[in-house]
């Protein structure tokens, strides 16, 4: 058997641990977002050098965000920006 590189997302839900095999671009996108990149920066990093067609790239991006949203992987950063003097509370 030939070795193959795989990408996994491991997460916890209701005190159980789950894992899911994900595409390389999805992994790179989520990793960049976790690192604090903007959505545009994360997408640029994730698809840099990709051989996907523009249509396939758009589909993969849509699928990646759909999956992450469905599984609750997208959330507000734990580090909040301080309020500015213009912020109305």
C-alpha cells in the first residue's frame, strides 16, 4: 500500500471526541483562521498553489465554511478587542 497524507479535524461534542477526515485546503483554511488570519488571508493561504479550477475552488471554499459552521467550529475569538471611545454600550 502506498502512504497517503491525510488531514484530520478532531473536536469534542457532548463530552465525546470525534474526528473527521477533511481536504487539505479545508485544513489549511481552518488552521489559518485559528491563527488569527482574516477570511481573505486564510483563503489565500489555503488555496495558494492549488490545481483546482476556479469553480471547484469556490465549491471547496463553500463546503469548508458550511462544514465548519454546521459543526460549530467557528466562534468568536477568546481575545476580545478593547472597546474604543466610540463604542456605544
